[in-house]
């Protein structure tokens, strides 16, 4: 089970995820951000409540980066547990997203 919430604060989009971030989150994750991202300057994905991810979550994060304009630093992943940081590094996500 997972929960995905989002809010826009000015030109910043914040997406918060709890539970398992996997393929079952696909629809909710893609609905958490607008299709027109031209007014969004920065995106924060908060993984504070996430214990595990799978390869589909990595794909979703990279898809978000592409939709956001493919700029390094435009998407930041925060509150990332050590095991998830390791998976993101192995998946080379850290080349595209700031992971904290």
C-alpha cells in the first residue's frame, strides 16, 4: 500500500510518498504532477515514508525528470534512506537528480 500526495507552492512542486514505491504507485505518481510543467521551477520528492523501492520507481523518477525539462538540480529527492540511496546510485539516478 502506498500514498502519494502533492502540493504546489508558488513555482515549487512537492510530492510526498509513503509506503512501498513500486509499480502499484504508477498511476498515482503520474497524477501527482501537472502535464504542463512550464510554471514549475523545482520539484521535491519526499521519500520520508518509503521503506523500499523497485526498478519501476527508478523509472518513474527519471520520467519525472524528463517531464520537468531534463535539468540537473530541478528535481530533488529528500529524506532518502541509505538502502534506497544505494539503489538510486546503482541505477545511475544520481546523475540526473539530487538525492539527499
